[in-house]
C-alpha cells in the first residue's frame, strides 16, 4: 500500500506541484508493481477536495479505480497515519511525500503502529521550499509533543 498524504489543491481542483508529484510518484510505484494499492488521504470540505483531485490524477496515470482507497479525513499527517492503521487496516506501507516531510511522516506512521518506508516525490524544484522547511521544523516539534 502506498499512502499519499494530501497537500494544497488550487482553484478548479488542480493539485499544487507537491501534491501532483506525490500522486505521480505513487502511480509510478503502482505501475512498476512495487505497490498494489494507493491510499489517497487529504482534506475534504465544502468546495475543497484534496482526495478527489488526487484520485482524478491517479486515474489519468493508469491506476484503476479498484486499486484506490480514499480517506477524506486526512486533515493532518498524524490523522492520515492513524486512520490508515485503524480505518483502512494498513500494517505495511510506502509513504510517498517530499523528502523534507518524510521523517515526520515516518515517525507518525511508526507511532500509529505501521511498518513504513518512505519514497521521496521530489520531481522538481519547489518555489516555497524554504518556507515549507521552516514550517516542517515546527510541525516536527508538534508531532513529537503529541506522541509523548
């Protein structure tokens, strides 16, 4: 199972570059036979739907609908990992995200009882990478505090 955490979706349901790269990487893993299913997890609320945008892109990349699970309540990385274990009964997973995000995602996966490894989905340079790395610093502290 590949777990793909959500990220921003722009107007018209267009995935931001980081989210697009996550889904493209997960779809490539599926096509290569390295994973049998994708769990697309993200925020869904009125007028905003990360999992739907992710699903549309995965389908366009040749992933069949029968190999896609949707988690519309992946509001945070922590929620995604906990729901993967509890709601979707995932025990072993490949987490597909950007390299700066993987250490926290893997930490939270382990805390949720998952055996996980990460695959970096850095397919391009990102305009806001410095800001994202600073935000991630504080997100790691928060994750650690939540789990102790």
